[in-house]
């Protein structure tokens, strides 16, 4: 398992984990682009958005409901926050494991 995010989800690489269940793991980004910057990843390896299929609907729901939960927990819900998905190098993706950015605080 050479994927950094797979290693984090498996508990083999340290990260500041904020949430973990059977489908998703959420942790603080080590290079934050906002005062609050959390990455929410599927525990299953998917290279990116282009790897999603109709059968992944429960996983997508888990990613977004986890983001909503964490935004509330972090005090971002009242003033708003951003959710960002990048696909491919030209789309700004630097780690090729599907991940949702939760950004807020400015």
C-alpha cells in the first residue's frame, strides 16, 4: 500500500484524525490553505472523481454528510465554508486518492 491517504485511513501513517468510520476518514491538512482545512477521504482507494460510478452513491453521501458534520463541529456552519474536489493534475489534484477539501474560517 503505497498511497499516503490509504495509509492514513488504515492507521499506518500519523495524521490528526477528526473522524473515521467504515466508509470515510477525515483529518487536518498538513499544508492548510485556510484557517480550517480538513481532508475527507474514502477509505477505499479511488484515484479521483473520474473513478466514481453510480454504485459509489453511498460513499459520496458519506463524504458530504461528514463534511457537513465537521463544518458544524468546527464552528463554520453559521458563516459558511467551501467544499472542493480536484480532478487530475491540471485540475489541481496532487494526491491521487479521491479527497474532499473542507475549507473555512476566512
